[in-house]
């Protein structure tokens, strides 16, 4: 049995962190390593995680953003496979075993990519399989992935400049590298919607989405300067970002 490391970055996540951790511990899979990276929380996150002390590896760091927290977890991970879970989301109980089957099916696979379902802050659809299927969708979410650790040796770790959309930047680099990805339709993650979701900040989200696109364009320009139309050159995207930033500051 291969070892799986599950990395949970958290910042002031006292409301939901216990349920997130428990959803990982409830997995019908062993051997399992659970790594909690506390990105400088000032609430009761540490006290709540302490209740799981014998079952998780807890790391505290000064606040540096979610990308840095994910990288801290990656450096500590000893598993052959990596999974990520945000502190306000939940793994379905068979998430890991379901996704490992994809690696048996496709021997050269780098990433298994499942579906997700949404719930509100109460998590009401957590145990209701029928509702999960009705509400399932294909989300760009790291929690829906199971990743071979070698993927990070190929494309590198998360870009710590990205305070949001670090997952989009990751997906773009995966696509550019040609790493094999298998998409399957089983629901493996519950994404929780609540008032403190980082992605609720639409202006910041738009900025970092544009930045991820700019970075991707620059990488592709280096490979082939002729593959992009002038409207999509990195310099033009940079102009869009500058105009956006000016408008936001006004």
C-alpha cells in the first residue's frame, strides 16, 4: 500500500478545521499522513488541532499566504501521493481509495481529478449521497485531486507570489508540462460556501486570475514567440493588470 500525505493549510479556521480533519481521518485508507500547516492563526485553531495531536503532524508558521503553507506541507510530506484539503472543506469518506483506482487504471497517470459538491456553512449535504450527486460539478479545486509527488519535481511547488488563484497557476503549469490527468465523475470533495471564503473578494480574485494568465503567457512565449496573437502577449496582459490596479486604487 502506497502512503498518502494529506496537507491542510489553515488560517483562523476554528469554525471548520475539526470537521475537515475528521473527514480525512475517516478515510477508508491506510497508510495515511495528515499534515496541518497553520499559517499564523490568531484564533483557537491551534487548540482545536491539539485534540487530534496523536493523529496529525502540526506545523505553525508566520503568516505568508496559502501557497507558502501548501509548500511547507509539501516539504514535510513523506507520502508517495499528495492530497490537499482546505480547512473549510470536507473529503468524502472514500475519496482517497476512489482516486487511487485511477492510478491502477492508467499506469502513467500524474493526477486524478474528481468532481466536487457544494454545501452551505452547516454542511447539510455531507452525508447525503443523493444530494451530492445532484449538486456535483467539475470545480477547479485542489481538494478534488490526488497527485503523485513526482509532479512537483517536474513543475515545481506553488508560486508564493500568488495570494489567490495559486491553484489556477498550478493547473496551467500542469497543462503546459503535459502531465497525464484523468478526470472521473465520482464526487470526492464537499466545498463549503460561507461568508469568510477567501474567494469572496472578487477584486482580489480577478487580479490574481489575471496574474496567473500573464505568467502562463510569458512561459509560453519563451517556448514559441509565434504561437500567441498580439492581443494575448504578456505585455498587453500586464497593461490590463495595471489599469485594473489603478481603477481599484481610485
